[in-house]
């Protein structure tokens, strides 16, 4: 179930951004209100599904350790694994965005170290609330949001376990209050990338697992599993190369085919890099642990 939801989420997000890019350039005069409707609904629902699935998976994996015996939950190890899940792939996507994104030379000549450093952390929106993304790869806003939610996970999980549906309603009311009180900013969407205003979807995923409100079918399809694993790399790389869609307006379908091909290729590169980095990191930790144990014995 979770794999299929991830796939549906990334399809909605990518289609929304494709429609947005084409709507601004080729089809703007014909789309009218439909452009905003489709962009906000498909992309917004996709992000919401991503957050919900994140809550489901984290609760499914760590829930009992959090609200069971507190000694079973290693918060430092948990955050370490979440950082390892997010940042290597994200940083590599920034490099690919720099190399394959629009106008490489112009990006270098206008290089801004401060914006770059803020982007590398994934917390650029906390410094520039009117700027949804980050230097080179605008999708970086999601990194800061989801990492903040991971930090809040133990508290949210215990709160929902102790209070049930009443706790979920309180979280939804709190999120609603945050969304109506946070300054809108120039874009009018500051709530969209503010962690406390995205806590509802994450908490709903946690609640669904705690109460068993999800399909318990086990996915046996390697294709679906691979597509699910590729969803996060696609999320990271699809935006910086949107310019491909509008390079030659008369070649609409050719551009679309080229864009999809480039996105899948770059996503697969990120996927392979992520696997290699995690293997390297795991081996490095094992060697360091072995050396420490040998040092103790001597």
C-alpha cells in the first residue's frame, strides 16, 4: 500500500509542475483558472501523500519502541538514519541540478555562497520565507520540513497513542491555527513549507498505523518496489530540468519525452549514488567500531 501511495504522490507532483511550466509559457492564455486548480490540487495532494506515508512508515517501524518501553528507542540513532536517508541524495541532486539545470555558466557567475549554504541544510525557507525552495534545487524546502517532523515524531506518536482520535483532532486544530496566523508572504504560501502547518498529514499517517486503518497487503512486485524507491530521487531532480519542456515550444511532445527521459536517468543516478553512499557509510562505521573494540582489548 505504502509503495503505491508513494508512486501516486510523485506522479501527481511531477504532472502538476509540468502543467505549471507549460501553462506559464505555451498554454497560459487557454488555461485560465484551470492552471491554478490543477497545479495546487495535484501537487498539493502529492506532497500531502508523501507526508502521510512518511508518518505511516516511521510509526510502523519505530512506533512500539517509542510508546512501548522508552529504553528501546534510540533517538540519536533514529535521527542519524533519517539524515542519512535525506541528505546524501539531496546534496547529490543539487550537484546534478547545477550540472544539468538551466544555464550552468549563469549560475556560476551569479553564485551566492550564503544562499548555497542555506540550501545545503534544507532550511532555506526559515531564512527566506517568501522563497519556497533553494539555490539551484527549489525542492529542497521539503528536506527541512520532513526533518523537523522527524524530530517531532516521538512526541506526536506518544501523544496520539495516549489520546487517540481526540489527540488527532487537537493536532488538526493546532495546524489550522498555525495556517491562518502565519504571515502569507509575497507568495501567499508560507504555510505550505512551514513544518508546524504540515504536521496534520504526518500525524494522520501515524494515527492510521496505530489504529490499523491501512491496507495490510504485502507488496511482492519488484517493479512497484523499485518505482517506489525511485520516487524520492524523482522528487529531488525533476524541478531543476523543467526548462527542457519549453526549450523549443513547437516541439511539445518531443520535449516532454526528452524531459521524462532526463528525469528518470538523473533519478536513477541519484538512486545508485544513495545506495553506494549508504554502503560506504555502513562499512566505515563497522570499521571504526571494530577498531574501537580492538583498542579496548589492548
